[in-house]
């Protein structure tokens, strides 16, 4: 899998950077460039509108289809890498999409569109996305699905698309949509408009959606974060019966905690509660320096130990609350005596332990 960067280069990406969903090996994703204009929506569930004010990582309210460079970038990949499958993501289809745009994207060489659809009911989509433009996509979707392979993303939001999820999936199948991906809404402590799904709602959605998929033939994807909320997330690795010779701890988010305990039964795994975002946010990639330091304070002091952090919590050289990697690592070493390593995937941990001299 690849991402086409703004400087016209291909960057290899992992499934952990694409919602953890298994993807085809020849996939290249075309994200929006810095010239992409606003999305034209004010979605109730938008993560950008419910972020803590102290968060350093800022993203504009953009839409890939509102990018004047999009066709040029697609055409470049199509010409220079004809063996790759080209996908556009990060769009709701509310701006920059009409019949002429569908034609121009097809001529540029686009193969697939991943669209934030959420519901097939026009009025509900307008209310959920708080945009008068949100209804037009539903009329245009059959043409889009006829021209490209379409993946419909659904942010499951109580009151808007949970109770009628089966009907929504059947509608999408009748429009020619090839695949549906279901994501439970993420709710931080700063969101007062949306609540998280209950366990009963999660179970209902999963069973209903899979039944609708079998009935219609549309592909229904239950991503890892959905499975983790149900306690069903499993990785096809381990368990590793490794017992380090020095004090060692693996820190992770609350959602990955049960699975990491299964994979490493002889190494203490510590769940870091995300107080920076609050709400139902429990992914390892949204951990912050202050939450890690608060958790490390409870660990025993040692002469020399090893602490393993998720690499996904670092954005460049900083955490989302502004701590540099160097600041975080040095504080943990000085205050508690642990050297710090990070792993992108659990399968890397045995090699890191060996390299650090812990086994």
C-alpha cells in the first residue's frame, strides 16, 4: 500500500495507518494536498471540532475533491505507475462532485473512491453533517458507483444511522456501492452533541450489517476498532512466551490492552487511560505524553528497566500534547530508570527486547 505525497513521491504505508483494515498490495491513496479547500460541512461527529484546545496537531477542514491539483496528481500516478490501483479518500462528496467531475476523475485514471456517506436518507445526512449540500450525493451515488469502485464509510451515530443500518446497507447495495466500512463514532469530553454507542447497539449493528451484506452481496467490513469495543479484536500473532530479564512494561491504549495481554502473557501490559481526550477514546495512536507520564508515575523505580510505547502516538517527533520524543524519553529514564523503545506493531516487540538486552 502506498500514499502519493504532495511532492509527487510514493510513501509506503501500513494497515495501521489506514484504520487497521487489510488492503490490496497495489493500492495507492491520493490524499488532499495543501491546496484543498474546505469541506463545506459541520458534522456532529467531526473529530476536528471536538479536539482539546491544547492539541498541537492541526488539520484544516478540507475535502479531497475540493483540491484543484487532484486530477493532475491522479494522472501522474496513472501514467508513471500504471500497475497501481488508485483510490481517493477523505471526501464526503458534498463539494466538488457532479457529473462533469466524475468524468474528469475517470479520464485522469481514478479507480476507486472512499466516501464518507453515513446514511442514504437525505434529510438525516443533511442534519448529521449540518450542510444543505449533503443531500445531493445520494442522487449522484449510483453514477459514481457505476464509474468507480466505491467504498462507503459510515460513522455510526446514535439517532442518525444506527437503528436503520440494515436498510442503509441495502440502499447502498442497490446503488452499486461495492463495500461498506462501519466505524463507531469517537466522542471526546469536548463533544456535547453525540454519545457513544452502547454495547447492545454495537452488537445490533454488527449482526444486522453482516446479515444485510450476505443478503445483497455488498462487502461489509467491521474494522479493528469496532471489534476492540466488543472485546473481539484479535491479531494473527503470538502468544510470545518471553520473560524479560530486566523490569519491562508494555504501555498501550485501553482498546488494545486485552489483546496485548494475550500476546505477551509473561510481560506486564499497562493500559493508559486517555484523559487528554476523554470520552470513549482508547486507541494507542491518540495517547499523549502527559497521559503516559501520569501512568509511568505509578510504576516502581528501577536501576534499569525497559518501557515499550506505541510508535503511533508520535506525530513526527512529538506527541499530540506537544512533548517531544526526547523530552518524554529522558523524563521517564531520569525519574523512573526505564529506557524507552517504541514499536509500530506487536510483532516487532520480541526483536526490540532482544536488541535492548532484555532477554
